[in-house]
C-alpha cells in the first residue's frame, strides 16, 4: 500500500517500506506484501527495488496482491489483510479470500485526504488501512428487511363513498386497493339535477352517483392552458361503467347540453348504450350509430340529426370516404367550435399507442383522439377504461388530466414519463393516489372474494416432447438451408432482410402454436373436471388459426382427412412463398439460335438506311441547301467533314456531339457511348461490335447456351431442394389447430359455445371419418348475430363450455348472472395468455361481473418450457405497472410477477449471460448441472450454449477457429440483441426443451443474483412498503406544506412515533407455546451472533417455518422479520444459547439499547438520523398531493448520503389506536428540514 510521507500522515504500519519515487522523488510508504504500485503524485507505475523484493518475500505478512489494476483502488481486507482491487464507487463487497463482508468508510477517506498538504486525486495505492471496516452483518440483514417492509397488508379494502351518502349500496361487494383507500377525495360541491329522480328510481348505486358528482365537479374547472379539465373512470370490468356514463349524459341533458359523442370499441355496444340510457330514465335521448350514417353534414336536412348521442367506434373515428371526407371532420362540424357537451372515450385503452416505443410510429387512433380533444377545448372529456394506462407511456393521450403541461412541474409529457421511470413502481403508485386526491379519478373493482387464482404448469407429454424436439431440429436445419439458398442470389439486401423478418415472425408464431397445443390435454382435463363438479368452463385464447384453416380448405377442398395443423400449414406457407430460388432463365428463341454471320460493311453499303437517317435529321438541314448536296453526301463518303456532319446516334436519333459517336464495325450503326447499355467508358478498337451484333455470333451463342444451361441447372436443383423440404414438412408429426382440437374433444359444436371472430370451422364428419368445413352462420342465425346466439345458449345452460377469443368476446358477459338460467360456477381457463395486460384484464372480466351468483375460478396454464415465459413476461410486466398506475397498488393485478423477466435486472442478467457464454467475461454463477470443481462440465455447457445461440440466430458471423483454437466457435452478438430480453425468450422457444430449460435456468439464476445484490445494496424497488410495528402513533396534527390551487387538495407532512420492539416476556411466551407442541423442531429457540460488534452480540428467536430447513426470525429491536432465514445461514451467523439466563440478559440489553441508538452504534455516520435496527423511531411521511411538489422532493433526497435514502419510497402505515391509514412518500429524518425549507415552510421544525 502506498501513502505520502507527510507530517500529518498516520504512522507507518509495521512491516512497511519507505521508498523514494523514481520519477518525482516523493517519499512513499509501501504497505506489507506490495511489490507493484503507482506514485500518487506523478502517477508513475513502479516496483520495489530488487534488494527489498527478497526481504519482502521473506517476511511473514499479509498475502501479496495478485497484480495492480490501475483503474481501481487498492485496499487491504480488515480481517486477512489481503490487498484488494476495489472498483471506484463500490461501497460494499465480500473479500474473495476470507469471505468476510466489507464496506468502504468514505468519511475516513475524506478525513485522511483533507489532512494532506498537497491535493491530489484518489489513485491506486493511496488509501489507509483504516478505510475498510468489517460490516456488522446483522445490521445489513436488518436494513434489508426494513427496506422490504413489513408483512403485506390486505391489498383490497371494502369500498364505501367517503363523503356522499346518496343512493343504495351496489348489488355486489365493491373494493378499492388499500393504498387508494387511504387517500381522501376532495369535498363534493356539485348538486345533481337528477338527484331526486335517482332517489326514486334507484337506478344508480351510491358509488355510481359519487362518480357522476365528481365528474361533473371536475368539468367545472379549466386547466392553465385554457382547456376544460377531464375525468378518468378507472373502474374494473363488470362494475357498471356504462350505466355511470348514461347517468352523466342524462345529467348534462338537464343542463341543455343535448349533444354527446360516445366512442367505444364495437358498434354492437350501441345496444348496450341504449339499454343503459333507458335504465336511468333517459328514454328521450336518441342514440345514432355513426357507421350507419352518410358522410354528409349530420345536421343537414338529408340526415336531420340535431341532438342526441352519436355512437361510434375508434375505427370510425379514423375512417374516411372514397371522396376524402373524414368522420373526424364530420363530427367537428356537428359539434361546432364552442361545443361543451360530453366527449366520452369508452375503453380508452384503444388510444394507448400515441407515444410508441422507440423506433415505431404513433397509431392513427391515438393521433385522432389527441386531435379531437385539441379541436374541442371546451368539451367535457371522460376517459373510461379498466386498463386505461397499462404503463406510463400509454397515458400520453390523457392531456386533459393536467398531470403535465403548463402550470405543472412537468412541462412536457416526456418529463412526466422520465420522472415516473426514475421513481420506479413507487412513483407509479403515487400517480393514481394523486389523481384521486385531486378529484379527477375513481377506481373501484368487483371484490375478488371467493374467486380462486391458480397458475398451473402443464409439463409436455412424451408425444408432444418428441414433436417439439423434431420441430426445433427442423427449424435449425431450415435456417441453414435458407442461408445456403440465399448465398446463390444476387439480389439486393432488403429482400434478404424481408426473408429473415418473415422467418423469425413465423418461428415465433410456430412455437407459440406448439405451446398452445402442448396445453390442450390439460385444458380438456380441467374442463371435464369442471363439468363433473357441476360447474361450467370458459376457455380463453387469442388466435383461432382461421387463416391457416382457410388456406388449407382453399388448397385441399372442403372435406379433409383430419383437422388442419396450424404449425404445419404455417411452415408450408413460409417455404412455398419465401424459399429463395434463383431466377428461372428464359430459353433461347428461334431467332436467337439462327446463325447470321455479319461481314464488316462499309458505311456506303446499300443495306445501311442512310437516307432514312438523313430524313430523320432533315430538321437540322438549313433551308438553302439543295438536293445536290445530299447526293454529294452519298458519293463523297470519304470526306470526313461531310460524314461527320450527317452522322447521328441510332439510339437517341440526335445529331449533337457527333465527334463522340462510335461505329459498329459489323452493322455500321453509330452510337453515343452514353446511350449504350451498359455505357461505353473507353474508346473502342477498330473492330468494335455493338451488342445486337455480338448476340448473333457463334461465340456469344455458345456462351449464352452454357450460361442458360447452368442457370437452369441451379434453378432445378433449388426447386428440387424446395420440394424436398416441403415433403419433409408434410411428413412431420405436428399438432392440430388447438381450437378445433378442444371443441372436438369436448363433444363438438353441439356442446361447446364458440364466441370468436372466425367465419367457419372444421367439424368431425357424421361417420367419424374425416372432417368437413362448414360456416358458423346458418339460415336462422346470421354471421353478425352468431356470437350473441352462442352466448345465449351458454347462459341458458344448453351448452356448458364456452371458448372465447378477443375478437369475438368484446363486451360479452359470461358470468354466473342471477338473471340467467345457467348460474353454475365458471372455471375460466386461459389456454393462451393475451399479449397485453389490457387484454388480459378484459378477458378475465368476461366471467367476473356485477350481479353474479358466484365468483369464478381462474386457471392460468403454462408449459414447463422456459421460452413460453416470454409471453407471460410481457403480460406480467404490464399487469404489475397496470395495478400500480390505475389502482395505486401493483399487487392489485393478477399474481404473475414471478414471470416478469423483461425488467432492468433482466436486461443486465441477459448481458452478463451473453458475455459469459461468449467468454468475454467470467460467469457470474455456475451453469445448471455444472460445478466450479469440474471446469470440463462448464466448458461443455458453454460449447452447447454457443451452438444453441448460433442455431437461433442470436450469435451472428460465426467462425470456426483454427490452430490452437481449432474447432472453437466464435461470433458476435449485436448491441440491440444484448439487452433484448423479449427476443432472447422468443428465440429460446426454438431450442429442444431440455437445453431450452437449462439455458433459461442459467438466465434466471443470474437474475436472482442481481436482485439479491440489489436488495443488499438497498437499490431494489419494492413499490409500496408496509411499515409494521407494535405501536404506531401520530405525533401531533399533520403540517400542511402545500395546497393545490385548482382543487384545494393539500400536501401534508405526517410525523409518527413507531415502536417495533419485542419484549423478553412476549418472546419467551412464543417459545413456550412452540415447545408445548411435540412436533416442534429441536432447533427452535434463542440464538446469539457468533461475532461481537462493539463488545456485544446480537440475539434472535428462531422458529422453523412450514418450509423445511427455513426459519422465522424475531429480533428484540424490530420484532418479526419479513424474510425467512435458511438453516445453513442461521448456523453460519448464530449459535444456539444454552442458558436461558444468558438469552434473557442479552435480549433485554439489546431491547433497551435499541431505544436510544441504531445498530451501527454511537459513532454512526448519520448519528441520530439513522433508523437501522432502532426500536423507537420517528417516521416522517409526506401524504396527500405529491406530483405538484415532485421536483422539490427529488432535489432534497438526492443530497442524502445513504444510497437507500436517495430513492423515492412509498410507505403505508396504520395507527394502532384509531386505525387511521396514511400512504405517502417516506422522508428520511435527515432530509425533513431540506424538504420543508424548499417548500417554503416557515414554522420551526422539531429535531
């Protein structure tokens, strides 16, 4: 270790050397064991003198450094004194030699360097021994547990309107997330005109009336940019949003606002709109379907619509006629620029892609929604959807909420988006709470009490496993075949790119079909089991395979031997239409084959049409020249002047640039060099012949024949290869279309109600042999009504299984309605998870709606294929952020978070895995089935992994090594693929199941390691953290620190006193109860830490949990820990206390001390502000409106010294006496003063 020899420096450690720098002659102190170092002043790398090398080697000292990394800091381990290369900025790590946890004490570094007389940067070899301190590992555990929070509280709370008492309760239990329920809406000040009417009719429930009041109240305000403020109805599927909208239309009708625009997803929902308006008493309000109207003016005499509701779809909003008239302009003309009626965006998630991902374009729908809002600034806008913002980017069209723009702390939407991305899930959860506090948002959902959710893994059966293996092998071979075939083409690169885009798109669809087919046996088994239990089944999927079926019927006829195999037809289509064939050469014509030898002819030869050329050039001949001169031209051909004057190009027939003309020695014609194809660049020889003459020569014809024969040979060979590939495809044993297979196995169309978008289907022939294609519509039921007919058969109990797709089931209710005959419990089985969270929620909402006799059972089926998690990953990510954005709690979505791999940690894990496999970086973890003690097994895995990544196109430009690297595969992974988790999971599907799962397990192991490290470093985003304690008391009234000018909603600072400790008496009673149970583990009891910190040991009470070898931990200072500890970790860190008296004394001592100080002791860097392991602590929470003061809080937190205090953290507390719930931002005690000062709080702040 090197440090400057200055008076203020610490004394030289024993065994050190003092040497003079070879460059600047500075006196340096070299720590024991170091032989290489750099001078901190002149940066010169150097070594110990030879005479000191031997002496240094002879001494017994700490282990020598294994090499100095000049990009890192050299620090000695606090336990074994080994010199470590520590990257700049790394504050906590393990010693690779002795394994002890270490942390860099930055305060000691700063103190040391501030005392040096000559300022210089931190460089290798400068840091003193005291800079590294051994970490109190118990304090690390406690800090991690505190970051994770207490046990998760109930996610949902029963909902009742907080400040309105009108109306009857809803017929079904309605709930709200516990986070949103802690936020109070503003005081209602709007008086409904239809209040008395509703009191008599009771057509709207209390919470529907509440929504109507707050929406009308919100519409009285204007945003700073002058446009009218909007309201967002985020109620869940099946709650009754349609009737709430009808109530709003009727209320506005009473205020003489007789026009309304209602935009939804399907034109058939117009009938539901009519029903809802009739239910609330608005029978006089007409509903006009825009798709049935002409493009002329709506209020013209011909059309005659003066008022009422114009009902249209998002497709109609962007539609236009052949003459260029658009529906959007038609609506704007009908409304007028001063329009102040309702503009309702029902199912507004259809406009979500206004701000698309990088590289893609905004959708026309999103742009149209934005434009109509801009053109009607006074319109009363309603956003209505259970999935209106599945992620922050999808909120871009909600410009009327006032969350960004003029008068906010986010000037533009991208600023708002950036703040949410930086704040993580906790920030997303705040958005929903903030909107509710400002009176612009409500979000309730049907209670899921009684509904069961289960994720079922369906392992591949043996037959399916064989199919999958052969399919994976075939796709790898097909890729090689296409690469070889493409090499013979001389076409432009875009054609090749298009081929590979089609190849990978088909690859993904193929294996998605395979995954679906693999789950068919499980789906059929679950459906039959439901029927045996007197229940009925709803099976959800996305793709029906109609396109492949229709193609097969077109090719093979209406009668087939068996159901169509979607994967097989997809492969056939890919190869038939896209296999790269060389051009088919045209055979030589008879004229081409005639041998017409040409002799060199003179220009004056009669066969040359000189006169014809002269006539063409006559327009350039001056009028005074007579015909004799023309004769002279013919006779005096030797004259260069005359010849030059009248020669013209036989291609362009232009006389210009005569001196550049070249003459064919065979036919005598003249040409401009630039007119020839290809152009002639050099001067030709005297025997030069034009292309048409060359074609007639023997040599050319022989070459031409040889060329055509070779091209024909190549073409026929490629055609044969293509036919062989098609034969192989047709011989493959591949599964049938899942939809047809399920319907057939469950009894055919007579027993299964199909509610999809397809027009026809294959059904088993009456004799049982073969299948027949038939239309779904009949004479009695038209195609438009077939889904409604099938739905009614299911609701009447005539069919007890329903298969639904997104295209056919939008707005359809299949729940156990009390008004329906079929009130059996629904078992909702997802054969195929939808591509987006929006669609998943919409699909699940088909079987869970208001007025149901019983809640459904949900069965989400996945195969055991690692690659299928790609689909679950996408949806899980959306569900997590959807729950956070629209319901204020990410745990409100379905429990798919275990499948969310497409996150920041997933991208880092992917990069580490790729670099490890390509041997660019060390492997972070041992691959599955491998051991560090057996390097050969790891090398074998890497070889197979490389080959697998090459076979699915992740590794490109593959090279097989030679020489010492003979047989070694190498290549490159492009930067865009390095971070693309979705693409990795897509391509993973194309590997054989065994290695697919092995590679996926390797990826998830790295991901788990990264998340574990993030937890240790305090960097992991947990979203809302529940603070649990024995006693939580609000200390004094909250301080109002900010008030919203528009709504009057406040931002308040709550200060709580929290006691988290567990007394000795309570801990002893817990142990006594466990010991009474004879089945209790012998390892239950009190433990003390194996090591001391500050002269004391830490004590815990450990009980074996229901999981074997895992223990529940209780601590004197913080009570029950959320994290359970493996027995191996418990044994390594603690030892069981044999004497109960020693346990009592130690427990009581730690309990008492934790009242006054944290686990870091009296010398903690944060002093009284640190709360790690502190039993009694003060907790400051900023609640109420947060978005208006977001920038101020971010600025204050960024100044904190502890990394975990810099993060935006959302916490939830509930007082123990009056059960008051508060959700808000946790403000570290050290940051309270800075936050309040920045918010211009002028009162005195308590310490």
